[in-house]
């Protein structure tokens, strides 16, 4: 009743319009109040003399869409938590310029705690561009074939110090969209530096 009273005051009496997207309301359904979501548009209707005669309401229920979006957000959050707890380093790149969308704690530790998400590989890790890793990402994207590296040496800026050589096992896995196009590259691997050094000793 309060909702409709506000609609009448605003639209019928003052001649304004109201529009709401995915507005949550409680409706009596199946004998109990249930939350629903609606797109609501209200405007005044006038008679032949131009006087206010009523209010027209255009109502589209969006409950299924809102619930699906919330479920998807929940699934993404759970995936992100699992992604972050992975024992090895993982990262997700998107687009032709290989922009970081996600990177877990192990990956950030590997690169010295640098903030990489939202940046391209070349921007976030300029030293790896000089070592051929961006060209390798380009090749994986164009060929649509995975690349597996074993104990690959990589020089990284870590903790503000000079370049430090690390050894990594890693996979560059192309991500294929529903249209068959490459949407990004998934990176997964392990820092095997200590193992490599033990072997050398």
C-alpha cells in the first residue's frame, strides 16, 4: 500500500514518471510472502481534456534472471576461493594483450607480491617480455595448442631486488569460448627452484 501510495502521489498528482530496474518486492504467493524482482515503469494517463485520469504500470518480472545472476556470482566466488587456495600458482589472462583477470596467492608470491590484476603481462611483468614469454602466449593463442614447460628458467624482479632467477614447471592452456574463439589463457604451475638447486648440488 505504501508503494502504491507513493506511485499515485508522484505520477498521478505531480505528473512525474517512475522507473525501477530489478526492484525487490514481497508478494503474497502460495499462502506466504515471497521475494520477487520486477522492472516497473509508471506514467500518467490523461483524458480528452488533458486532466489526470489514471496511472499506467508496465510490469515485467525479472525474478528468474536475478536469481540466476546471484547464483552465478556465488559460483564465481566459490571458484575464486578454490583458485586462491590451489597449492601451485595459477592465473587467468584474457584478450589479445593477455590481461590478468585473476592471479592466486602463489602466483603473486612468485612475482614478488606485485599487483598484476587488470594489467597486461607486458605492463605487470616487463622483465618477462624480454625473455620471450609474451611471444609464447601469442603462439598459444594463435595455435590454440597448450604449451608445457619443465624447469624453465625465468628472471623476475622480486622484493625490490635485482632480477632473481627462478625455475618453474608450467602450462599455458588456451581457453576456448562457445563461439570457438580463444578468449584467454589459463596459467598453472609450480615453482621448482629449490628442487632444481638441490639437483645441482
